[in-house]
């Protein structure tokens, strides 16, 4: 860990008078998990044996946000320090290993995310956790609209206070409304949306798009990743919905998603975008 002043803000190299921009780690929760995912999740399932699985998913997210808040708080810079009694000098020999900003040591976590299967594992499972994150001034991003219809994006912004949407590729898929599953199968709200007329579905998407644009909710577009997950593109990024996102005036950013799996980097992603959308 490094000092907050050195690790989470940076002066623009060419415009030193520009505002400092915060950056850091995004802690990611799971929409769902199984005991076999890791020893931690195995222990978590054991502790909450008998609970409704969706409640367990939400509790794990609450635990994550609680831990994040602890790590973000000013406090110990190492295990030997006791930030409460002010006796750092006794441990480190007059503090020669520590500077005057010791109490600024934090883990630079700037946001909370949730990812994983959308259909059958609604964002609302994690509402309590994201409410806590919202009250703690944590930024919120949610993977939504990647393998589910526009209502998943709606749920991300209404249930989880999402300021950024991971992927959002199905934003304009009015024809996909009502196709996904809610908690435990076909929910009442899904059935109602499925029974909407075509005009109402189109209006739903239009209103959602307008809201995202007005609120400047950022769409995180991952082109290389989507070439692997969206066979309907047939390898042609010119057909990617990011084109329409840009045309609609939405806030769009290009990301790697998973640089290792997609064998990519930001230079490649921006190059792909520039070529596909003639930017």
C-alpha cells in the first residue's frame, strides 16, 4: 500500500492546473457463487447453511462492502502500528520508517462492482450492499445488459445506484424484454414485461436510453471481449451497439474487460473503436 497522496490522485502531465482525478481498485461482488468457487465461498455457505441462496449472495456482497469500508478508512499502515494510541515511534524506533502522512495509508478502493450471470440472479439480491456502498460514497458500477435485456440495466440503476454499466450491449434490444428469468424463475414482473406491446417495449427502451444519457451514466464497452461473447456480430464490430450508443449521445468508455483472456490492451481497444466507428 502507498500513501493516498501518491496512489489515488495524479497531476495531469501537461496541464498541472487541471483537477486531480481519483483512480484505484474496483472491488467486485458476485451475482451468484457456489461453494466450489473458493475456500472463502465454501466457508461462507457453511456459515449460512439453511439460508435462501439469494440471501446468501446478498450477504456476501454486504461483507465485501463492509471490508472495503474498513480498508478505505485511515488507520494502520502495517500490522505493528496502532493508530489509536499514537505510539508509532515506540514500534519503529522514533518513526524513522514512517513519514508524517502515516495515517493516510489506505487501500485505494474507489468503487464496488457486481458481475456474473444476470438471468435468474437479479441485481435486487445485492440492493442492501449497494445501499451501504452508496451511503459510504463509494462509486458503483454494475455488469448489466450483457446477457439479459434492457430491464437488467434498469434494475442496475434503480436498485443498485449504478453510475456505470458494464457492457450494456442489450440496451436497444426491445425485443428481448421479458425473456430473462427473475429470482427462482419467471417472475411476475418479467411476465408483465413479456406481455407488453411492441410499442410499449420500444418506448421503454427509448425512455431508458434518454435517462442514461441525461444522467451521464457511463457505458463500459469492451470490444474484444464482445467479439468472443456476441456471435451475432460475426466478427464485424461495425455492427456493435456501441455505434448507436455514441449516436444517441451516451457517455461511452472503452475498456479491456479482461486483458488476459481477450489478449488485448487499451491501445488495441481504442484502435478497434476508431476503425469500427470512424472516430
